[in-house]
């Protein structure tokens, strides 16, 4: 089925990190070493290009770390897709417990069989996170570590909620979906990464400022709404319910075309709000906060341009880009 997406505003442009190809080779080898995929299969998705557009100023080791962490998130999400209905919540709950232990510095050895074959399958994910987390903590402060770990746990909580919806064959309401979707996409972890890659770690009062928090949420919303449109064909084929257009169609009785237009309108409204809010934040920002706001713009642009030009994960027709 050909999905036609209305024009989406793209007010920002991404800049591709010059180390993208070198980082891609390093991450491809890492993917093969940890057993996620063959290097050849990994390269086709061009995940490193997404990180390279999000973090154009990172050096080679930092870009490699960011790309590897993003790959880990993609494979974590994909690992849940193959779990049968009725077993998804228990799978995600068990995986969440193991990841929580890894964040605390404890990776169980020799006990993976406690949850059966599923645990054995997920062991590379947990061990890979343990290695990545050690490297990430070396770049950040204690406060940043708590912030990023909390963000990752919030992602896992959202995954558990989605798994329960799927197991129970229940549709989320539009209100519930729009509340949890920014965390289901794990996009809120990208701004956290931006703090440590170039040494611009925020003070807690800066990160928690209401305007900064609103910009961060809008950034996540914009990425998630556009991603829902880009991935609609794939999710229709799988029978998924976790998509803004599908949730709108179910709750409001829309045709698919009407739901796509409504989802695009929601995207456009959040873009307008982000642009207006970022313009009004003021010129007296600290260097770290100014870098952070620019990073939010890079993340929005990266998702759009990576989806349109780099990856082959999605199938859709864009009517135009503004």
C-alpha cells in the first residue's frame, strides 16, 4: 500500500558530521562483534548517518559512541517485535529488570537461563549496554548520569505500557498515546547525549527550566509524529497499533487518509510552537544551553533528512517538503 504524506515543515537543516564513514566502519564491526547483525546488514540501514546528523560537532570517538548507543536502541526496539502476543509485557518487564541492573553496574553472569530462551536471546543487549554505559558515564557528571538513566527507565516504562496494550489487544486513547509516544521513541535520550558529546553538560536548573523542558518535549513530539507517518506502511503490515495516524483513525472514525492529514497537522502545530518558543528564549543563554537548543534543532532536522534521504527502513511518498 502506498502511503502519501502531506507536506511537512522542515525549518532546520542538518549538517553531516565529517567522521560519519569512519564511525560507521567502527560501529559495523562492533555490531558484528556483539552479535546484533552482520556488518553488511547493518550498513544498509545507515544508522550512523542519523547520529552524524544529530551530532555534527562530535569527534570520532564521541560520534562512534553515540551511533552505537542509537543502534542499541534500534535493536532493543526490534527485539520486542518478534515476541508473540500475550507474552510481550512479560518479555519487556524482564528485559527492563536486566537493563536496570546494568545501569546500576551489575550484569548477571551465568544466570540468564532463569527466564528461559528469551533471556538468552536478550543477553547481548544487556552486555552491550553495560559497555556503552561505562563509556558514557566517563563523559558526564553524576547529575547527568542520573538524568540519562532516568530517561532510559522512562523509555522502558513506556515500552511496558505499549506491550500491555498489545497483549490485551487494546487501543490506546489519543490522549494516552500522545502522552507516552515521545518516550516510546526514546528520542528524549538524544538531547541527553548531546550534553556529553561536546562537553556542554547543563546545570540541573538549566535542564529543568520550564521553557527548556517544553522545547525538549516539542522536539521529541515533532520527531515522533513524523516518524509515525514515515513508518505507517510498515506498522500497517505488522498489525501494530502504536502509530498516531492509526490511533486517530480508530478513536475518531477517520479514513486512513483523513488520519494521515490530521497527524500531519499535529506535527505542523508542534513545529510552529517549537520555532516560536526557541525564538523567545533569549540571547543571554550560557554556552552550554545555547549548544543544547541548537542540538534540539539538529535532532529534528536529522530525523527528517535521515528518513527522506539516508535509510531504507520506510516506504512512503512525500507530497512535498517545506
